[in-house]
C-alpha cells in the first residue's frame, strides 16, 4: 500500500446556489464537488505540489475507447515524449478498492499502456509498475521521470 502525505490544501471550493463546486487546476474550470471529485482533486494537488509532476503532462478524465465503449480515465500522466506513463483511478473515500477496481484500470491499460497504475480512494492507494511485461506492486508514489 502507498502512503500519501497530502500537502496543505490549495484546493478552491465555492458554493454556487445550492451546489458546491471545486476548481480543477488541470482543466482550469469549476466542477461539481462529488465525493470522487474530492479525491481526484486532492490527488492532483499531491502530484503537483508534493511530487512536482508537470501540470502540462497531466490529463483529467481522458476519454478512451474500449471496443465500442467510450470510457474516461480519471488521471493520466504522460512522459516527456507524450506517451502514457501513469494511469490513476480515483474512487470516493468510502469505496472499497477491490478486484473490480483493479480490473477497471487494467482495461484502461489496454488502450493506454502506461508504466504505472495507481488505484486510490484517498485513504488507501495501491500502485503497480510494469517491467518486462510483468506487474509488480510498489509502495511509494514514483517520482516523475526527468
């Protein structure tokens, strides 16, 4: 399991009418604040502030095609050659990270063959690295490759 030391919150939240919204630093727009969005924005904050990942190489809700189906990856981080380097699947904090969650990110990996896969609910995070065609569990969030 990966332990994440979340930074002091830089996240912007506003109430607009009866709806709470959170500012997505990557997409540069206000998004309805759902439990999953809360986790996604905290992970993005962690990537940008604590791990110094380049914001220009991060995509949020990246649309992919799996056969006839359109799916969206929560977070995709690209390497400097614009190839998928990491896929992160975010679930709300009360969600259990299960075999189903792992299968979901593995399906995304078919289209986006990234080196790293991370599943998280903001409390628990599990990560995997693919080397020589084999996935191995990792226990730290990788530093961005320079």
